[in-house]
C-alpha cells in the first residue's frame, strides 16, 4: 500500500472568510493568503476593483487555492 504525500496548502473556507472581510474594507487579504501578492495589493488599494473583483473572486477562490497547491505560477 503506497501513501502519497499531499501538499497541504491554504484552505478554501479560510480564503472565503478573508474574502468576506473585504466587505468591511479589508479587500485583497484572500489573495495574499493564496499567494497572489501583486493582485492582492491591487485589490487592497482599489477596494477590490471597486467591489467587482470581490464578487468575481467568489467563484475563483477554489481555483486559486488549487493553483497554489499545484505550485502553478501566479502573479
């Protein structure tokens, strides 16, 4: 029986909690948590692209977490 090591990364529920903090003025924390430093800074400075980015990220958080676990390059 072989046991494969699974690379643990950020949890999706925690990323959603940080995303919800964006509605209270702390936009972009979920992107910092998911390893996307540049876009996290943009979200922080623009209030999540004026709120539109926050709404769109509701659907993108699971994919961003998976990309982080796979070690995919992010910007």
